């Protein structure tokens, strides 16, 4: 699939029902920790998922040999894949779809010559979803600047996947367990990467309606939550203090929640964000909807960093990712130092979402 190609199906071809779902793991920026954490997660969880690495096969083989000589990879060319489909290698090897890099990789050093190859891994993963090779996509972190310097306008995984699948609205959600035995904390965002001064104008009744509809649909269909409970934060301090600290809660947020409840969505609020993230409230919630990026994510990352994941909701496919960046400084120090916990959690989450989606599909056909 070439950059800019249109016509992605809104309904991906169903993958064969199997005990182990097949996941495409795009390895991200080659100079960062993405290749290492992708290999380690795929190998560690090979009993649970058939993880297929998408990246430069020779580079990944070298990286694997430095991490653990017992890791076995099996390379496939894109052409062989298109001609014969994805073969079954079993649990003793990890398949790699070879997307060659243009330049030699120096860990920790970005090279714009590899920008288009990084983007090509996403295109191949999307092609594989459409062809039925993969059940879900798990993405390692990439460097936006490298792709832009390669001459391709790129603002991030989320926006790119939305554009390529023709999805008009997506929702960014981060999730993770604060500790062993504690319930999963999920935080979705009404707005994402905007300057703070632009946030109030971006929060509209129409936009909140779309976000809440997506949350309702995907919490049910991809997480298996029959009756999602969504707690919604206000925009202003103290949720506007009855209009004294802002009127967005009165004029936009509260009416949007009332309309959502009329559609059968259990959306409660708006609550003051500074007191919302307490166990006594969260124990009754399946998701918190924050109004902007730094309102909700610092809380989640403080509680779950290293175990948290990023999920894109609203897409006609399952996509999970890590909750961190490329860590170029760590990659420069050599293999073996990166924590692959978030990548492992992203794989586990994708496995669970595939299972929930299959259950929902079976129930919907009955």
C-alpha cells in the first residue's frame, strides 16, 4: 500500500478464528528502542499471540542476536506475502515482514533517509488488516520529525491511521493498571494535541457527542463492557463554579451529557478534574473523559507509567501502542536497557480486544 492510496475498507476482512490472534507489530523508529521492545515483547508473549514484526529483517535479526541469541526470527518478503499470504510458523519462531531501511542505523541518531521506510511499515500493517493477515496492529514509538524531514507531512500514528481508513473522528485513550489487583484506569481525551488556548473553542456539543458515541461503541465492542460508565471532567477549575469560572460546563458539556444519556449512554458529570481521580469515584467508572491532554494524562501516567498503553478508538480496526516515546538516549547506550513492559501490555491489550471483538461479532450475528 503506497502513501496516499485511498479505498481502505471500513469493515476489515475477518481473520480466521484461532486460539492465538495474529498481530502486526510495527517496530517504529529504528534508532530508538522500538525494535528492541518489539522483539522482546513478541518473543515473551509468543504463547499468547502470533506477533509478526514489520520492519527491516536484517536489522531486526542483528538486534535480536544482541538481545538474546536464542530468539529465532523468520523473514518474509512483501511480495511473497502478497502472493501466498502469511504462513504459520508456530511458536518457535517470530515472523518478520521485511520492509528495508534506506540507510544504516546508528542507535540514538535520527536519519531522515529512513523516514519513508518507517511510514511504509504502517502502510503494510494496514494492508495486512484489510487482507485478513492480521487481527490487530500494535505500534512501537516513531519519531514524527524524521518522517516530516523525509518530505511527508505527518502528525502522528493516530491522525495517519484515521486518514488512511477514512475515519472522520477518532478518540485517543490511555489505559493501565495502577497496581496489582487494582482495576484498570482508562482516560480518554475530548481534544488531543492542541495549544491550550485553542482547547475551549474545540469543545463543542457536536464534538462531544461524537466522542461519547465512540467511547460507548468501543468500550462495548473492543473491551467487552456491556454497560460502560463514563465519568466526564469539566474544562474549568471546579467545573466552572456554577459559571463564575467559565460557562463551558453550563453551555456545552452538561447539555452534551444530557443528550448522551437520552441516547442510552451512561455519561456522568461534569466533575471538577482536581477531585475526580479518587478511588471512591473511579471504582464506579469504566472510563474518564478528560477535556484536554494534560488534564487527564499526567494522572494516568503517574499511576501506570511503564505499564500503560495507548489505544485509538473509533477506527475500523484494533490499534494499541505504548505510552512512551522513542528514548533515543537509552537506545544509544546499547541493547538490554529498555523496559518493554508497556509494549507487552499493548500486546496483551490487543489480544483481549480481539477476543472481545470476536465475541461481540458472534453475539451480533445470533
